[in-house]
C-alpha cells in the first residue's frame, strides 16, 4: 500500500516554515510551492487558453458536503449524476484531479462506524487522482434561536470533538488504503484550539501520517492561524520529522481583509508558502447572507470590487482601475471564472519567484519583507509573525 511520498530533497528555511520539497506523485514532479487550478466554474475552452501558465496542472474541486449528499450518492445508480456529485467531467481524465470535501455534519451521529459509508469513499477513491484527501469535518457551527424575550440569538455549538475526529481520520484512512496506489493526505482543521492542534500533530506523528492537508474553511492567514500552524510544526520538529511532511493548503480566503473603498487589499493566499505549504489549493470566501436585496448599481459595484487582481510587486490585490491593464483585459477580468484562473496563474508565477530567490540566497525573508504589503500591514505585523527569530537581549542590563 502507498503511504508516504518519497521526498527526494528537502530544503528548509531557518526563520520561517517556507521549504522546498522535491518529490513525485504519479506523473507530477513538484520542485517548489505549486498552485492548483480551481476547476469548479472553469470551462474547457477557458482552461485550454490559460493552462500554459502552469508548470504542473492540478485541478481541484472543493465542496461542502451535507449528510443528505452521502445518502444520495449511495442510492444513486445514474453514473452521470454520481460524477456531478463529485464535480467530475470527462475532460478532466487526462489531468490530476483532486477532491477536497469538508463535511458539515458529524458522521457518528448516524453511523457508529465509517465502514457503513465505505462505498462513498470507493467513489471518492476512483475520482481523485493521483492522491487522496481524507475529508475534513467542520468541528463547529452557528445556530440561531429565540431567547425568552423573543429575540434571535446566534450561538456556536460543537459538531465533533477531537477524539471522534481522530477516529474518523483513522477509519477513513483504512478504507481508502484498501489495495491503494495513491498517497493519502489527512486533514488538519484550524478550527481546533491550539492544545488540540498539538494533540492532533502528536497522533499524526505516532501513526506516521506525514501527508497533511490544511483546510482553512474560508479563513485568511492570520495571527491566530500562524500560531496554530507553528504549534503543529513544532511537534514534528521536536521529533526531527519536518523534512518528511508534505502540506497541501486549500480553501484559503483570498485576502486578509478588503474594503470596497480601498484600491488595495492585502493578500492572504500568497503567504501559504511561508507557513509551509508545498501545494496551494483553491480560494474560498466565508459565506455571507445579505440583509437585503442589492440594487443593480450595488451589484455592479460589488462585481467591480471582487474583480481584483494580484500584484506580485506589492502583494496587494488591486482593483482593476488601479492596475496597468488595458480595457479589454479589465473587461475579461470582470468574468469571475476568468479572474480566478488568471489570478491563479499570477500566484503560480510568484511562487516560482519565491523558490528561485530562496535557492539563490538560502533564505526567503529578504524577498518577502521587501513587499509593500508586508511592510505596511499593521506596521509590519505579518513580518514579525511569519519570520521567527531569536530575540537579542541588550547587554545594557
């Protein structure tokens, strides 16, 4: 059975978690941080026009899954409908295609053993290639209910605890590993507290799960996320196993924060490599329910705001009016599916730039810290968070 990825070479940064891992999965040769293509709304024609911007072509379909979806798949006999549930199209067949599912429910509320839905993972195994991501489970959700006075109150409730989460990972791993020829990635939910993150890392080390996928669940790279990832890495470092890890990060919020009145928005996704990601997946925005229907003018303004473009010189996402693009290019970037794959190509190119600088200089901080966004965001907070240095204490004392 395939368990580990054979890492030919691992070069680790000394002051951050940036690293270059050289390895092969199937026909893929990874030689540095690599960007995935979000295939959900991408047409075959659009893909064919833009795919030459990517050295490694890897397609991802990310999906939030409810319990009813599992039941429908298990009862369905129509092949086409099953493929639709997994986001699969026939023209994907010649490319690496990865399924990243996040369960919005606790499977143990209905099934005492995951073996009872093993056939769902048989489909999951067949459609995802050349490696597999065990689904993540959202560990909490928000519900709204009326209090005694009749007012609507929102509260957070737990969906699954750490023990059942680990049990789910182990049981699903065993199902997917049956006569398996594909590396399996285990999920890391950043919704767990830092103590549980540490325990999860220790479990993964004990069981030698070294292929990890981080599900950001629509959140940005932030101070708290960096701290949790740092705690996770530290467990592997203490066991001298950091060179064995391959990290796939996905469902990242594109920007740290954005304001419709600002021409510049600080990027989040480009920082995935600095927190240790070897493969960077798709973007996801947190769900928002508008309080009211938007007018046509407001919808256009929102569309213009979302049609931003990544600027590798500054690490900001820029509004189209603030970019140097001509009118035809700006018009194309107003189309969400084109904007998405175009920006992915820009990120892919910037990850190559990061890798080259790192190989040439044996460090990445000098390159990243010179970006305007890194310097300006909260007076350099990101630089302090991303790069961990020993504090020099003055001899004055």
